[in-house]
């Protein structure tokens, strides 16, 4: 199951820069993960400074 970015996202962009498949893009008020492109590696969750990313 793909990772998801919750409402605690502070739009810092660290997750997008770390995603090895480019599945994360700036959305409306927070970053969003493309579930079809996500490979469930968890790199994004480990790079989020506020813990806003979890496995969905």
C-alpha cells in the first residue's frame, strides 16, 4: 500500500527530493504522493521532519 502525506505537511519539500521514483509532487496546501507510482520504500517517511508521512 502506498504511503500518504497527512495534514501536518509543512511543504518543506524534503520528501519530494528523496523519492527515488519521483512519486511526490506539490499539491494544494501539502505535498501529495502518486499511489500508482509509489514503490512503498518508505524513504519519504524517513525524510519528513514533522512525521506527516505514513503508510496508507
